[in-house]
């Protein structure tokens, strides 16, 4: 086993018909533009609303401080049905971002990954 | 059997997660306004795109002549996951509207209903 294993988070939305369509169409039909630092992320408010009530907003808006563009990109990837590959050290910030933004499914996936990783490492 | 039976068209989208959410939120997060005659119908472009490529457009636009507001309302009902109850005489216009607007699933449902009705009436 590698010293610093990558963590893979499968997305539960990968088989969702409209999520798959939205991912294919993006940025077409996007009605939301989320600013994180200096980066802008187009998105579909309905897809976002499907994972978190607070994310279901149209128009342009900015994320609270504390979430990096790369972390948000991973969150969006997950929300749009793609599994996410994380380097060591990325799991923490992603779980925190999921909690802050109310994306319960991602929070769960991160928690499960942390637990599985702890099991792999074993006691002592 | 009643002389003039109603026809019920079940919608295949009734169990679709994002369609159900969109139906619940409507008109919130709607990015489309479709004018039919003097009536306006708010809708989610992503939900529309999921049933017909030509319907996946944002903003305000008007339907071609030949489709009544009530027929379009039935089409939208079906698209948003609700089964539709049709009076005699309504099936034809709805199937025609489905064909014009490229909603294949509705066209199929109408064809099936016509076929089933013909079977019920039997030969001669």
C-alpha cells in the first residue's frame, strides 16, 4: 500500500438522469454563477437545490471565505455525478466545505472515507 | 363502462428525483417563461431539456400557433411527473402537441392510450 494513498469518493448522483444531462450540457442552461476567490463556477440551480437547500439559488453569488476554488471544484464534481479522487490532506477541507454548504451526501461520503482509511491503517 | 370514458396517461417522470423537486419548487428556480396565447407558463429549462431537445431553452419564448393553453398545461403536467386525465377529444390535440414539441415519451403514451382504447371498444 502506498505511503500516501489517494481517496476515492464515489458520487451517488452518477446515475441520476437529469444530473447526467446537466453535466453534459454545462455551461449551457446554467442559471447560476458562483464566485470562489477569483474563479467563477457556472451551475444549474436545480442540480444544486437537489443536494442542498441553501445552494439552490439563481444568479451570481460568492462563497464564504474559507473554501478554496480547488475544494469547491471537487464538491461541484461530486454534485454533478463524478467520483472525486483526493490527495492526502484534501479530505478534511472537502468535508468541512460540505458541512458549511449543507451537502449532506458529500459530508457522509467524506466521513465514510475517513472511517475506512482509519480501518485500513489498523490499530497502533 | 361510461359512454365517454376518460383517458389516464401515467407520467414516467413521477419517480424522478429532480423532476419531483422541480415540481415542488415551481415557480421557484424557474428560468423559462413560455407564452401560449395569453397564458404564461414558468418552467425549468433543465426539466424541459430532459424530455425534448428543442424545449431546452431559457428565457421567454412563445409556442407556435395550433397548441391551446389547456393542451400545453396537460403536456407540462406530464413532463413534471403528474399523470394526466383526459376527456374524450383531448387525446388527439395532446398527441399532436407532443409530436410538434418533440416530447417522445408523451407521444408514446398517447399512442398507447389510443391503442388501448381501440382494444376496449373491440371489433365492430
